[in-house]
C-alpha cells in the first residue's frame, strides 16, 4: 500500500512538472499555470516537512531549468548559479505550506497557506541576487488582468494563481462544494480584472520613433573597426525622422565612442531637428578610459534641443555577470525638450516591478525600456522582456516605449496593450504617439503590499503555533 502511495505521488509531481513546462514553453497554454500547482499540493499533502522540502526542491530545479535554459547560450556558469539559487524556492514553499497545514486545521488557513507560503519565500528572496524569481510564474498571465495588476502589481496575480490552485486541490481532496464556490468567486474577480480598463486622458501627443537598427551582437573589435558605419546609422535615423518626431529612441548598444564626454554630434543633431534623442550605451567611468573593459556605467543619455546632455546610470545590474559595471545611485527622470519627464529602465531593470514604481514616484510621466537581448534572439527572452514591459506599463499607469537592436521594439499603453510592435531580426522604425501622464496607480502608491502582508501573516502564524504545540505536548 505504501509503495502504491509513493508511486502515485511521484506521478503527481511529474504531472505538475509537465503542466509547469507547458505553461512556460507554449504561449497559448500559459493559462495552465492556474492548475499546475494542484498535483504538487496533493503530492506534499500528509508528508513530513523534510519530505515536502525535497519534493519542492526537485520540482524547482526542473521548473527553473525549463524556464531559464536559454541562459546556457550566454554562459553556463551563470545558469548553474541561477538554478542553485532558485531551486530551493519551491522547496521552501513546500516546506512552509506543509508546516501551516499541519499546525492549522481551519479551512480558511488551509486554503490560504500556499499563497502565504509562496509570498513569504518571495519576500525572503528579495535579499538575494534573484530577487524577482517569485513572480516569474505570473508574468505570462498578468497582462490579461490589468485592473488587478494596477492595484497589487504582478505579485497580486502570483497570489491568486496559488489561491486558485489551492482551492481546486482542496476540492479534489475533500469534495467540499464550498471550495468550488470559492473558485467561482475567483473567476468573477478575474473577469473583472480583465475587462475593467484604464481610460487615461490624452492631452498632447508625443510623437516617437523607435530605431531598431538591427546591428549585430558583434565583438568589441568589430564595433571599434566599424565606428563610421555605426555612427552613420544613428545620424541617418535622426536626420530622417527627427523633424517629424518629438523623441527618437535608440536601444542599448555598446557604441564605439564616448557620447557623454563628446556629446557635440548628438547635441547638434537634436538642436538641428528640434527633437530629443535617447540612447543607451556603456560609458567609461574615467574620461578617456576603455570602452570595452574596466569600470563602466550602463548609461542612458538624453540629448535635447533645449538642454545639455542628461545621463541616467543603471542602478540594478544583471545578477552574476563578470563585468565591472558601476551602479548609479538615483532615479531622477530625464527631461525632454517639451518638459516631459521620462523614466528609463536599462537591460535587466524592466524585469523588476520596483523600478517602474520608483520612477513614477520620482515624477516620471512616461517610461522607456532600452535593452539588448541580442545574445538570445533564438530563445524566449525577447518575448519575456516584452511581457515584463507590458506589466510595468500596467503597474505604473504609464505609456511605455520599448526598443531593442534586433527586436522586439514596441509602444505599450497603460493597460498593457501593445499599440505597435516590430518583428525580430529586422531593421525597422516603430513610429507612433504616446502621452505623458501624471496620475498614480494604487500599486505605485502602496507598493508590494500583497507579498509583505502575506509574509507578515505567515510569520505570525508560525510564531503563534509554538505555544499551542508545547501545550499539547505537556498534556
């Protein structure tokens, strides 16, 4: 009998893994994440805390390997480090869920235990280099529910995904209809979250041109030897589109010259065409320093017809990379020629909810994401970046312009809807109109309340359980 139970639980874990991987690999099956935890929750039910942790650890190792396999294409070392850090997430989640189930038999706590446990582990992971990993189960689905994301951020969708799985798992285990009623209420909430859209005011349009120049992810030597070609691509784009557009955006790309210390070329173009030019590149920390090695900043530079060059230095570098990136210290919006304040997210930064929120709290009226996933064009990463930018637009209630050297480049409205989008592997210009907005969403004002409150409740429940256990033991 025991061997049959063990075999059944192994099958449940395998089923859960299959659903997880289908949800992340097949775009039109991403909805399966709303059910993928059910077999895992059934598998750990009745197990010891140690056994639950082991089941979760193995599940996490396979899940995150399937989600992040593309990192191998860049560097195997980083992939191994990421899996070492992320796999225990599922283990700690399973352990804490089981602990809460064992100590509290109240149906309400039993249902909420998985959501609370996941959020609590997610808050703990904020202290690690992979601080965003807890919400990665939700970024495929979050854009479908903008009203919820505006209030809670992506973490709210993460919480609801676990809650839906928990309700269905308890119904399968107990056959109590009240769990199905709870699931029906969840469906109503999600429908409201999908159909209630923001209708932002549209006062004065900002005409933008996103320059997807399709330059290769070449070696440093290639860029240095093709300086004239690269420079002409940038100049030609401004000359062609500058007169008719208020803002020309170039992607993050390692330019073979230092436009911060020698800004004359872009300054003159901005004034000549009466436009603003925004670009991303690496800048040597010391004037005259190497463009390809040594201490550098990942910078966004804004050249305007009415001001001198403005710089934003990336505050959050990608984890585990062996580059001497000097981190910036603040997120002060840059100012366009017409006075509009723009917040910038460089490279990895658009994957963090807190980045967009802090930009808006500092006065940003629109957002721009400049990145360069050129190493990963044959992987899901360009799509992941686009999804993250849709979520950042919803969370902040801002229009967002995304530009990448080889795609995807897109304009996104405050409901996360893609207004216009480029294809991969093509040289193109994405043109459109966006609007500066000044209001704040609930998430922008309150921040990640859902995971913080869940973590607090989880800690309170665990601490509160110990006197009860000691009293039982003395009896």
